[in-house]
C-alpha cells in the first residue's frame, strides 16, 4: 500500500508501523487552491464580503481537519490572506 488508496477526496497510506495516514488527494488540493484564489479575488473586487467567504473557508477547514492537513490548511489560509490583502487572520 505504498502508493496509497484514494477514497472520498483523501489518499490513505499505511506506514511501516501500521499507522494509517490520511492526506488530501492532489486533485482536491488543486481544486481548493483554485477556489481560494477565486475567493480572494471576489473579496478584493467587493463581490463578496469577508463574512461570506470566511464561512466557506471555515467549512473547508473543518472538513480537512479529518486528515493530516495542518500544513496545507496553514498554507491555504496564508495564501488567501496574501492574495486578498488581509494580514492578521488566523486559523482557529
């Protein structure tokens, strides 16, 4: 199971010790980054307010917390903040 098994948007890996690692699939990572870029642009253009967008991002974060995605979630939030011009938003 070195290559892992894909299921519900995650890739599952079995380590040498028998531990199962659950990571977001590459396809889902790519789709998520695309959505985050879109949200940042909508915020910059004033098409949506921060409350609407933060609800979407919080929903995504809560879903992704199921897997081994801490660094990914942090990077996505940092990318959104950079693209939208926000500076102090943090993941909770």
